[in-house]
C-alpha cells in the first residue's frame, strides 16, 4: 500500500496534469483574478482526451458534422454552429474560472483580429453564470472575441471535452481538427493549421 506522502504527491500530479473540469464550476464558480489565479476546488483530475494528448492536434473526428447544440450570441439570441454555415469556424470552449482558458484568450483575440472575415472565431463561455462573461471579456480588453455563452454547457457536454478545447470546422460545418488544452494562437504554425479549413 502506498504511503500517505506518495498518495498526496500523486494526487497533486493528477491535478496539475488534468484540464479544467466544466462539471465542477456550478454554484461555487469564481472568476480568475489573474491569468494564473485559480481556486483549489476549480480543477480536478480529468482523464486524458480519448485521442491525442493535451496541446496536440487531434484529427480523429475529421469530417464529423458539428453537433446541433444551441448557445447564446452576445445579443442573447439562440444560435448553433450551423448559424455560421458557409464560413470556417474556430470554436473555442472556455470559462472565466479556468486559468488555462483565460491565459490563452489574448492570443485567441489577436488571431481573431488577424483572420478577419476569413474564419469566424467563436469563443463560447461554459460559465453557468453568463452575466459574468461580457464584463470579464471587456475588462481584459478583448476586442475581437465576442461574449458567446452556453450556461447549460451543451457544447462541452456534447463534445465530451474539458476546458479549454478548440475545434476547427470547415465552411460546411465538418470538423477538421481539435486541440485540448491552451495554445499560443499567435504562433506561426497556427496559421498553417487554420488554413486547413480554407
């Protein structure tokens, strides 16, 4: 039987390796005060993605049609991924309480500005308190990302993913690739990945 220090070490290692778990955010959701600020109860150990590794491009679902889950546009109207049909979409699932999500948002905002109308970057908060999202985005001066919300977490539950997860869809709404975990969206290699949907 493992000693108590070994169990504590393994638990800490699992918490570090695991992604943000959207199922733990409920009533105690907190907004990250800084990019690396996170409360102890906001991360739990999570199994690795079914295909690929955190931070690695996963093409296992290539060609799969986008799910029909609805979420809310910044004006409050209900939309689905099909609402963007005819244009490639980079879907980012995030939350205000998820430190890796918050850390990657500025680079995602920069990418959205660079892509302009070529690819629609849709960052959908999985916060259960959607009223926090617009002020959070505004406070961080994210000008190109709009505050889409999904308080029922239909997207993260539908895709069975932890946060952050980003999925690229082509203009026909078919998946090109996905990545679990935060990325630097301003890295030169990112543009080549985005071009796969064009």
